[in-house]
């Protein structure tokens, strides 16, 4: 099923989830990038998203490739 989802849609889903987790919300504080990375890996292990894409996203994030506006 996951393979039927367009690659761009998978990437946007990961980015959106990361943004939601690391952004301040009225009902909770923003999570640290590391906590969000861990959560994304957990979700990938459950089949929510592609583990390879999550791992690449995390590699980029740890390398400074995720900038906030």
C-alpha cells in the first residue's frame, strides 16, 4: 500500500509530521528535534511511512539541513 503513495506525498507527510511535533501548540510545548526524530522512527517501524525516507530526513536534520524560516 505504501508503495502506491506518490514519493512526494510521502515526503510531505514526513515533513508535516515533523513540523507538527516541533512546533509550539496551545495544548503542548514543542518537542526537540531528537524527540521528533525518535517518534518518526517509531511510526516508520509501525508501517506509517517509509523507513528509508525517515532515515534520510533524520540524516539531513542532524546535518543541519532543516532550517526554520
